[in-house]
C-alpha cells in the first residue's frame, strides 16, 4: 500500500490519508482528524481550519489546501472513525441520506468526505436546527436539505431523493429502528448500507443500556437487518456504543447499522433545551445570591442580577470548550435564562420564556 504524505513546512504538519477514503490525519504537535474543506475559507460551526502546503513543483510553486478539524467529541461518526470502525461506507462520490441532520455539524463533514461528485440528503425535523442546516447548504451545494420534515414520513420527501448508497441515522426517537427500516424501503439501493445512532435512554431509560442494545438488535433482525459490528464510543461519548447491521431485502448483503447509546439527549430538541436551561440558570447563583443582589450589588445606574452572571458564564463555557451551537441557539438559551424574549425576529412562542424564569408571577426553577 502506498501512503502519500503531504508536508507543510510552515506549521510542520504532515497530512496522511486515513484508511477511510475522504478522511485524513494531520500530524504535528498533535494528531487531528480532518476533512478537506469543500468551501475553503469558510467554517460551519467555528471549527479549527488548517492549511497544508504541498511539495513544490519544478517551478518552485507549492499548492495549499485547507482542511477542517473534525472533533470526535462533537460528532458520533468521527468518534466511530477514531474508535476503529472497520467500515463507515461513506466515501468520495457516495450518495448519503442523513436522518437527524440537526444544524449540520456532522453533515458538513460528510459533505466534505463525499466531495463535489457525491450528494448528502439531509432530513431534520426541528425548524430551529433546519434553518441553520439550510444556511450551511447554501454554500455546500452537494447538501440537499430534504425539507425540514419528520423522518417517520418519507413519503413527504420521496420526490426529492434518488436511491442512496448509505443511510446515516441520528434521530433521538424510541422508534428509530422502524424509522430507518421505513426509509431504507424507500431509498436504500441494493448493496447499500445503513449506519444507525441509537440513544439507549430514548428507548427505555429504566433498562440497562446493554439490554436496550440487545433488544434493538433483535428488532432490527425482524426488519431484515443483519447485525455485523458493534463499537463503543467512549471516551468521546459517555456510555455509548455502535452497531453495524446488514439488511437483507433481496438476499443481498445490504446495510450496516450502527448503534449508539447517548443518555444526554431527550426525545425532542426543544424539551432537551428547556431541561438544559434549568441546569444552566443557577450558574451565576452564588451563596445567598438573592440577598447579595438586593443588599450589596445595587448602586445608581446598575441593573446587575445573578442571571446576568449565568448568561456570561454560559458564553464563556461555550467559547472555552468550542461547543457546537449556533448564535441563534445561544441567544435563545440566554433569553430563556432571563425570562425575556429579546430577539422577537426569531419568532419564538412567548410561553417558552415563562417556563424557566417567569417574570409575570415569579414562579420559576429557583422556587
């Protein structure tokens, strides 16, 4: 096997192709999983970008190529790659149906991998995330946001898709095995593959994760899938695992299905966001915070309160840890903490801002 190395004399990085086509490893002071930026000069979610300088030609000119760092702590697919998956079945020129595309973080890297000759059909149910997904797809033209739609109803977007080589599913729903099988019936071609991300607590939060996975494997078998590989995603995802299955729709070896347990997420993005904010609101609450607000902070012209500290600490945490979240979502969370809709242009429902910090009756998560 011939491995091509591309040297960067400026930052002393060496680029080496990963065994999965379309993915690379940048080696320097640290090793980074990267994908070739389909839109040079543009980042999607604030990820780091690096320039790799190739060898000089006879005329002394070298070419530079931009790559985007793919963080496994923010992408289950990247975590699986670093975890040692034998096959991800996503590569240059492939057609991919991505269920549960969210705001497009992982989708953008999949778009890099499949390249301009490939296509990524992205399906996302949340209108909030769907807006970010569509904005991302405006520049990555090989991404087709297959409408902000419920993956349970593939008939609603069937006219937008062709047959695909692989389905990647990351929908936090208790019936996602059925969702994948239904979409596979419509869109997965023979000799295709499916990769499924299963959150154990979305199936049954009272049952041990291992039992949930075993049950899901048996369920997938009844839907003509043949399990072939399972992989834990730790330490990138807490108590997570992945499985591959092969569906046998016409006695042909078909999709691999991936199974991931992620106890962090809830069934809907909105419910999860509200629950998250109830945990974030007390960030700025020190000992006797209400007394401190009332007795020590007040001074002429000051409107400071401990909720302001919660918002500032949230911003600092997001920046310090490079958390993948859009500006719109950050503003939404901050408004939920404050109990005030300060961004009416986003057209959020007014009652949402009365759940965590109700300014009308004073009943909130503090009480």
